[in-house]
């Protein structure tokens, strides 16, 4: 038996292939199916099945496309209400893959329709479990993403109660040496306390995972519902899209208009993905600087609505294709009104450089905006007098920002403040808007 993990660092997403005697099953595939096809070819295997542990909120799955391309059967809980061809896969249902078994375990908690997949090897030994977003290394799935999305909705407190029983009555009763393969790692917004490790064992999680320690149901619910990270705007949209099944990845990529515009529609956001230093030297007035980096997809889906069109720009053709593909990973490729290289001659707006010495000498001359997330803000403000407006809320809360003095935007390391300052500067033009940038780290270290 071969178990292979595919890992997307941008979305902190793990998917898997299980191969036995030339037959392969894919679990929780990412939007681009090509890596699974390539791996199957390398292993001389046929893809015969795709299992979805639940309709994912943070990425678009290629389960339907793999089915259409290979004829593989899609397996998913009946509770999903899936609108694509599938076989239901719930408590006790078994997929026989040659001489090994994959058994479904219903584990509601992260979502009402979550399942885990227990693997028995050819000797009948329980060896591994694919836990989706139910159990992570060091954490369990957040319970607050299905209050208004999916076939079945549920309040976070009710899902937290279900998670308590799923972990205690099902997962924690498994042999301690069973390997745990989760669908996410550190940096994912589907949990709040994930370990850097991308696999574990049931025994280790029972010993070390804060959510699996001895406590009653009420304590668990209070613990699990507290201090969860923000939920990007696209999460509910992706749940629904995964419930339907997404179009072909490459077909949709090719359909994105690549048009070199010199004029732009009023009210349509321009997303400039160049690095902050380059953006500040010259950009199209009103553009938002969302740098292509490790979490580009998450931040795009945090500030742009699922039904909102936008222009997408990059520094060169290769970079442009890269960010188009990242955009498609969250199902936003159809929102791109056009994609193009940043046009020369139209980058007439510049961003003023932040002067730390001037700021320290007269801090009262500035309105400071803290663009970090609420969990960071609640753990302590960097500047007592700062307005607290997390980046995902900034576009809707611009009216709260005073315009009688210069504005400084800060975050924890510089990425969000670059985006935030460009959002503010697009609307507030009568005073300078500064990005504190990476300077914030050295400032905090010295104060």
C-alpha cells in the first residue's frame, strides 16, 4: 500500500493518494487535478475513486473534474446533498481497494456532513485515518463555518457539541498507533492551533492535542468556539461550489480574458500583485496592492466578494499566469474582468515613504490603523491609540477613519499594511497615507 501526501503551502491544504495493486483513490483533491494524474502515471495506477471528507470552505476541489476525466467514482456523505454523480459513503460503508479497506466514519463537528476514512491493510490491521477537517495535528476543525452555508446548516455551539462526541466516541477509541492524516496544516484558517507537523498518531493527539484533553462538554464548547480566526468572504461560496462540483480547472484558466486595458471601468477594483516597493514607486490610482506571496489566495478571498469583478495585474507574463492559477484555487477565476501586465505610462500614482523618526517625534500628528486580525488585536494592541480595523473589514469601514491628519497603517510584519494602506489611499486623498510596513517589527522590538 502506498499513501502519498500532496501539500499546498499557500492554502495549507493536504490531499492524498492511496494506491494498492494498481488502483488509486484520491482524498480531498485540490483544484488542479494534474498532480494526481501525474502520480497515477508514475505509479502505473488507475484512479478509481475520489473521496470528499466534506464540502470544503477554503479551496475548490477537483473531484467532479477527476470523475469526468477518469470515470472514478466520487464518494461523499449523503448529508452533503451533493449535486454531482456520487456514491454515498457514511458510517460503516466500505470501499474495497484490492485487498485493503477504506471505511467511512461520520464525524460531525467541523461540518454536519464531515467524515473520516479509516484504512485497514491487507492483514486487517487499522493503520491510518484520513481526518479531513475533523482532527488536525494539535487541533480540531473550527465549528463556525456552516451557520449559513451548505446543505445542512448548524450553529457553532451545536457543531462544537458534535465535535466533542465525534472525537471522544469515535476517533479517540481507535488504536493509538493509527496514523492521522489531516486535510490542513499550520496557517490554515480551518483551525486555530495547528502543529507544524503534517501527520501524527491517535496516541500522540490524545496526549498532546489541547482539544482532546479531559474536560466536559460545556468546557469543550466554550474552548472550541473562542478565539477562532476570521472567516474570509469566499468560504461560504466555496462550500456551495464544492457541493455542486466545479468546472474544469484548465478550461476556466484559458477562459480568463487577457486584455491590455488602458482605461478601466468605474467602480471595478484593480488588484496589483507586484511587491510593495515596486507598487509604491508607481501604480494606477486606486489600485489595491495585494502582493503575490504565500497567502495571496486567502487575502484575495478576504477583501473581494465572491460576486465581485476585478482587474488582475502582475509585473510580467509568467507572474500573471501564476496569480491567475492561484485565483482559480478559490474559485474566483470567473471574477477576473481581465488579467494583464501592469501598463506602462498609467502608473502615475505613488505612495509616500514612511518616516519612523518623524512618527516617533510627533505621534499625535498621525491617525494609526491596526489592520491585524481580531485574535491578534485581542491579545494586545501594539499602539494604544490605534483604530482597530482588520484588513478584511477595511473596505467597508473607511468612513470611520478621520481625515484631518496623516494616516499610518500597520500590521504584524508588513503584508497586510501594504494592502491596507493602498485601500485607504484609494478613497482618502486629502491627507498622506503611509504604510508602516516591515518597520513595525523593529519598532516593537525597540519599545
